[in-house]
C-alpha cells in the first residue's frame, strides 16, 4: 500500500482527511464522514488509467488551478496581461494547528502563493474552507472559488437545493444528477430569491448527507459536476462583477468561507448540523429571548401615522406582544414607494406631536420600539440624491434604470458607509430604538463607479459586501443592545455572513399559512429556528389558497420567532383572546424552539406535518403539528386520528402531555406517534411533552 502524506481534521462526530496526491502537486480528499472513516483504503481512489485526460483531471482534488488541470474545470483561473492563462504550482508545505490546516502551493513563474485553509468549528460538525492568494506581481483572477468538495457516489448523485422567487423562497427541490453539471447562483449583488447558497449531496438513496453553504452576501455560484468515475465534485465561490479581480502585488486576497457539513442522519440530521452552526454564529446572543414583535407593514402599508400606529400598539400590547416595529412609511417623502429613501427623518405630518413622544408612548405600553430602514436605497426624488448623485451606482453614458422606483447607493464607498453609519447612529441614539429591520429592495443594475479609474480594476461586488458588513459590525459594537433583523424584499440576502451579524432574518414577504409552511420547511433545512422570523397575518394564499385557522397561523409562526403582522384593529375580541393564549404558550416554550434539536416530521405535502424540538437536558419536547388540509372525512365516515411519529426519543421513557395530561411511552410515540383528530376548524396543535 502506498503511503501518502495525510492530515485529518476532526469535528464533534466527523473526520475529514486530506492527502497530498501520489500523482502530482495537489491536495485531494482521502475521506470525509463519520469519525474513523479514514481508516481503510480511500473510497475516492481510482485506477489511474486515463484516456484523453490527464491524471489531475480525474483526481478528487481539493482545489486546482486552470493550467495544472486543463480539461475538467478548476477553481482558480489566473491571467497575466499579454501572457497565457494558467497556473502550474508545486507543493510548498503544510501548517497544522489545533483544528486547522494550511496547505501552500507556489507557482514561481507567477510568484503566486495559494494557501488552502481549513478550520473546524468547535461544538459542530462543520469545517470551514477558504483560500488565500498572494502574488508579487499583478495578476487577474478570472475565477477565484473558495473550495471544491468531492463526494463518491455509486450512481446518480441526489442534489437537494432551495430555490424559488420573491414570495416563494426556499422551496425544497431535488434532482438526481447522473452526468453533467448543475449550477446555481446570483448576479444580484446578494444571494437573491432564486437560490440559497446552500447545497446538500447524497449518494442516491443513501442516508448520509454532505452539505455546503457559502458565506458571501454578494454574487456567487455553486456548481456540481457528476464525473464519470463515480464522484460528484462541487465548486463554490464568489463571482466578481467585473469578470475578474485584480490581485495587487504583495496583497493577499482571501476568498469567502465555504462551510462544509456532514451528517449520517440524512437531510434532517444535516439540518441539525446547520442549526448548531448557526447557534455558534449567534454566540452569546442566543440567550437573549427573541421578543414577540408586532410589525405594522401588512396592516398599514405606507399609511403610517402616530394615531394609527398607537391604536395597533395598544392591541398588540394587550395580547402579549413585547416589541412594536414601525415598518416602511415613517419618514419624510414616503407616501408610497416613489420617494423618501435616503432622507431618514420622521415625517412631521405623520407624527404631529413629534417622533420622540410617539416612541415614548409606545414604550409606555410596555413595548420595546423598533424601526425599519433601507440604508442602501435612495429615491431619485430625495434630498440625499440631489446632494449626492455620485453616491449611486451608475455607468457614464448609460441610463440608470429604476427597480421599485429606487436606486442603490454604492456602499463600497467609504463616504457612503460613513453616511449610513451616521444615519443609523443618529436614529438609534436620538430615540429608544431597540430593534432595527434592515431591508434591501433593489439589486444593482448599471453597476459602475464613474471617476474611479478603469472599470476593470474595480471589485464593486466585494466592496459592497465589505461596506455592508462594516456597517453591521458597527451596529453590533456601537449598539449591542439593538436586535437586528436582516431582510431583502423577503429572503433575498440570507447567508452566514449576514446571520453572524443579525439576530433574525425575514425569510419571505409571503405570510399566507400554507405558502409560508412550504417556505419554512425549506428554510429549516438550511437555517435555525432562532433566526426564522415569522408573522401571524390575515394574508390569503398566493400559491396555496386553502384557508387555515388562526391556530394554524400561530402554530406555524411559532416554529421560529413569533411575530404578529395582522391588522389587529379588525380582530374580534375572540380572536384577540385566542391570540393572547397562543402568545402565552409560545413564551413558555420559545427557549426549546430556539435552542432545541429539530426534527422535521414529514413534509408539507403530507396530510399532517410537524416540527419537533427537543431539549434533552430539561426533558422537554415541543411538537408543532399542522394539518395541511387533506381531511379524511372523520367523523362522518369511520376515521382514525392522524398520527405524527416522533423521532429521537427514548423508547423506555414515559412522556406526559403538559396540557391534556395523557402519557405515552417513548416506544408508542416513536412507533405509532401522537394522535391528532383534525377537523375543518381544528387544523393545528402545539404539544408539549415532559419526560417523566
Ligand atoms: C420588503 C420587506 O420584505 C417587507 O417586509 C416590508 O418591509 C417592505 N419591504 C417595506 O417596503
């Protein structure tokens, strides 16, 4: 048996082994899976017979440049002005640390040093990978992926991805890729609504699931290629707006991080790995209870005034909300979506007694106060635009198009970042604002920065990302008490860099019950419940119009961070009383929901769908059970209750329903499941089980 230079990184339950290839100067995957998986011949090993390709084209390589790998796609494409494209490098050494590894490769002709970086994340089964590039001469990086991952497969690879559109984000899709390429991404300067930067790969029907997620709130791609020799190779990285990035002499470019996860327990187990990772990203702030919010957007739209908002706030406080957020429409010039953006001053006509007294009146109701902003946006009719037309993206000699009647500020400019920071500092210090909803409703179109020199030397996408993250970091350090909600016309900008700097995100503008269920089902595959903001509203369905009860809307919204967005003024006293009961129940269990282990029970296509949250230490299990509307006619015909089989409980233990007092053995709950006798007017329940 040949001996290779190998390095193994260990996470809680997994190991990831990289080796230096016996065939040439590159690193390749030896094994990735449950701990110990590297003991045995590599499942990625191959015959080394190649026809019409080079050995490196067939290798399960971790990262390769075009040049060295000529035919089968590479992660790095480098050009020198007037010279051939391509990199041919040699191995230049490894540095191993506690949970980290750095493998260096150098191309002396280009004086390019490429370092493949690995880092395990304590307490999770996630390994972070990224690449650092340094050169002594100026180079153009036409492709600069973060990493490639290799997964051996016996047949077609099962790919699971989250795709959609505005108002229908995070729909779970699957395809079996036998040969060829599957690619997804965004050129919208944000992850976008069309695809989440997240992918899961399985070997056909096999349970074990591999996942990747790219930490980059700008342009991106994830590309999976099923190769002939029984592997699927996935490449992922940012996509520069200018087509290439100039690597300046002596400077190091660091790519975004690619988080790589593994679970032997299928997609459901993989989701728990991602949830734990996102709790890690949240850090200590996980222990801050996410307060039950009321948001006025669906009730009042742009029609915001003190009297109307206070009327809503009184009912919200009565039913148990803890935070009142005034959405779009509170600032000057914002009668509709044609004006106002950029001029972040409260509209005196809407708040005749002053904004300060209005905020205090809300707080006097016992509610925290929150505010909506869209800091990157500017209306062409605003004062800001009149004063700083040079702050928006534009291309000389080209018309600037409007989307939602607005333009986008070039947040890559330091002066724009300083303006945004100054504006937010002013709003957050002048008034007792403890919650900020950061929205973004238009991607960049004519993306240029006139007067900044040759366009091909710019890296506008990365600069915008850096500006966005700088402002978010500032919010965290200067206003640590402020909770931040990330939003981009719904779920248009949700990825790990945003999640590390916000407290919750808004997955979609679609709050209709069955539509939302399907969005949340996909969302929970990739993201944790403590970041999933969800409102109870009056919205009818867009894609699935079947009516659902108020209970359904509550239980559905309680699957994440509960909020209310309905026009409470129109609610009857019975509806308000029911809402109050649900909010009380939610407050009792939100800690389990936000910090527990999640099991997705079935799919929203099943007649009964559920989400189970376990806090094994406290012996508490919360089950959100939802009837999706396929009734069997009971009790008109002999019908038995629907059953929702739970998972992960202890067979021998006994569990008591905290409300009904019924007790069940673990075996019963795992084998038969919890019973639900759904009726047309009873389509959701929240069950709390206490382990005896
Ligand atoms: C889009 C957001 O997703 C909505 O929740 C709302 O804030 C509107 N923008 C306001 O313009």
